[in-house]
């Protein structure tokens, strides 16, 4: 009979594969990866939905999401500083509660993020078609999407140092159009459009549940923890730096669009591009459209760095074929996991549109967040310190996970029935896979 104690690891994949990974990412590189993954295509379309839900009170939804994410990120930071294994939330929960809960959490997180990744990749292909009509629809669209994902995958196989530097450069490049929109948008704003009203609590919950999609991704860039320098210090500093940057940009961009478009923001299909058109003319609108495509390309690049490390962790722990845990002998990257992730993403992106692919993302990821907050409490109780350094201490103390769980439950009340059904299907499939593989695994202390 298999047994497991906190911190144990399956022996079905060699532990040496973890040690072969290069610890090359520092605070700036990791924070840039978080910002890069978090600020994807969502910010270019979500302001209209927030305005439709809350009108001039939409900024409150951003603040509510930021407060929820701050509570959750505190738990991420503590768990990440205590567990330095590659795998992110999956590894944190596995160390805290054992392989079944860890795998179920990892499966929910992976399914939600892969759906979001494929959805944004599909939206990216559409944006390319808007900029280059020859690539709009049909085979040209599919070929363009496939080529881009294959090239980004090849970059990640070539080495984590180069991929991390590329993600940092992409983060800076894609933020420039947003920052320009903020400057010119506020200059062109009308004072009456910037009056912020107080929304009803029930409406705020629904809008926050909608907007949380724009904040998903903080945990994804933490997946390569086995390739981070001094995780006990780097992870907490990077996540807080990144969250602060993301919240400031989101609020500034929304207020610039609200001040420029006013009530028209709620019905705009391309809100930031339309705001730029009002503030800067046709050239400004095109600039933001290019920025949107660039932003989504950065998101695709960041996800291609992070998500294959989850497949690597599943293979390392024996839940998926151990070949996924193999490290390239020259580049020291999980090349097979990267290739599998790219192929899977291409297939999903070509087979479905944004709305259908994004259906399970919010519910699945929020449930994984809930498991991680509980894991942070358990890891503190057991005083797990895999990195060897003094672990990050949550400044809110023991109540922090409880507060985070309450905040997550509040957001989950805004999900649709279809999302819960999709999440239940993923959980059932993951449970079946776990027990099918369980007899082949041997756990050691």
C-alpha cells in the first residue's frame, strides 16, 4: 500500500532531473514574467465589460480583485518560499497534503490555464488577421498561429536564460502603448466622465468575478521555482512587485478609457483602441491595436515558459509519462514537456474560439488558489523549509489563509452553472487518472 508524508516525492521519476535545471531567474526576471503573463489580451477588452456591469463604478471592481489577489498572493509567497520544487501551486499543495490533493489541484490549475492560454492564442490569431487581412481566417490564420507558437516553443527549449530575458523585453515593449494611452487619455478626458459612483455589493461581486480573469497568471510564472535563484527571497519580492505594477496599470488604463469614452465605454468592442482613436486619431487607434497583438504575443511567450514546467512536474512525480520529466542534455530545459504543451495549445486554439476555451478558466484556477491558501497554512504548521533559508512569513499571520478563502468563495459566487459543470468534469477525469496511476507509484519519505 502506498504511503505519503508531507514533503515526500514519488521515486518513479529521477530526482536528479530536478537538480539538472539551472537556477537562473532573479527578482526582475520573475516579476517581469508575472507581469507578462498577467497583462495579456484581457486588459484590451475587459474595461468595456466592467463598465457594462458597474458603469462609472467599475474602478471598484479592480480594487476588489486587487484586494482578493493580495490575500492570495501572500499565501503564494509563503508557500513558494518554503517549497522550491518546480511545479508552482501543484508542488506547494503536494508537499502540504500529499499526492492526490496535489495532483487534483495541479490538474485543475493546468486545465484552467491551458484553456486560457489557448483562448488568448486564438484571440491573438484574430488580432493578426485584423492587422494583416491576408492572415484573417481559414488556413492562413491557422498557419500563422502554428508558426508563432512553434517559434516561441523553440526559444524556450533553447534555454531558460534566453526565454527569461526575452519575456522581460516583451513586457517592457508591450507596456509602452498602454502607458501612452494613459498619458494622452487623461489629457483628453472629460471631468464628468471621471466621476466614480459606488456600486451595489451584489453587482460588485459579479463584476469582480468577471474581471478576475485579467488577474489570473500570477501563479503561472511561479511554476519554474526550480529555476529561480534563492526562492525564499526572490518569490515574495517578485510577486508583490508584479502585483503592484499590474494593479496600477489596470486602474490607470481603465480610468483613461472611461474619461475618454464615458458611457460609450460599456458598448465598445475595442475599448482601448477606441479611446486611443478619440485621444490621438486613427494613428493612435492603430498603435493600440498593434499593442494588443504585442501584449497577447507576450502572454503566449510567458505561458510557453511556465506551463510546460507543470507537465514536467507531473512526469517527475509519475502521474504522467516520465518522459515529460526529461531534461535536454545541452539546453537543460524540459524539452519534451515544452513540445507537448505547444502541440496541445495549437490543437485547442485551432479547434475553439475565445469564449468556449475560457469557460473553465476562472472556476478551475480559483479552486486551485483555494487549495494553495490552505497549503500555505499547512506548510507553516509543519515549518517546511526546502530552500534552506528563513521562510517568508505572512505579515497577516495565521488568519491570512482564512481571509483568502473567504475572498475566493465570494468570487466563486459569481460563476455560471456551465463553469461549475466544466470544473467538475476536469476534477472527475483527474481523479480517475490519479487512481489509475496510483498502483504504479511508490512514495518514500
